[in-house]
């Protein structure tokens, strides 16, 4: 019986070895497939990262250009403190002259408009008077003609 048990043990051992080798081969195949897939995905991530990096660089370049434009534009403006300093020292007379000039221009335009309106009114009155006289004369002629024909 001992001998027989040994034969069964050997066949069981062979079975286990066979199953182990099959499992190892299956796992090696799966591991190879996973490594290929991960390599492909890693390559895609590298490309995507490079694209994202290029886009980020493009945006940063645009922002830097905008920043330089803003800094250049800022130099064109006067600070509030500088404006107040100039306006309180000499600015009041300059502002007064500017105001007076603008006021005079406005007064001239209003005067010109008033003259144009007065001219239109007098022309309108003259046309109305002429039409009234013409209608009166026409009415008088019609009445005279009716009296003569009776």
C-alpha cells in the first residue's frame, strides 16, 4: 500500500505541477498584455501631456504679451495724486479757460440756432400774410364776378 500511495502522490504532484505551469503561463500572458496596454496608455499620456504643456506655454505667452501691453498703457495715464497736484496749482486757471471757451462755443451755437428759428418764424409769417392777401383778393374777384353776372 505504501507503494501505491507513492504513485498516487506522484501523480498528484504531477497534476499540481501541471496546473501550476498552466497558471503561470496564463498569468505571464495576462501580465504581457497588461504591460502592452500600459505602455500604449503611457505613450498616449505622454503625447497628451506634451500637447497640454504646449497649450499652457501658448497661453502664458499670450498673458505675458497682455501684461506688457497693460504696463505700456499704464504709462500713458496720470495718477490721481499727480492730477490733483497739477489741477490745484495751475490747473484751476487752465480749467477755467477751457470752461469759458466751451461755454462761449455753446453760446454761439445757441445764438445761431435762435437766429435761424427767428428767420423761419418771420418767413412763415410773411408766407401766411401773402397767402391771406392772395385768398382775400381771390375772394374779392369772385364776388365781383358774381355781381357782374347777375
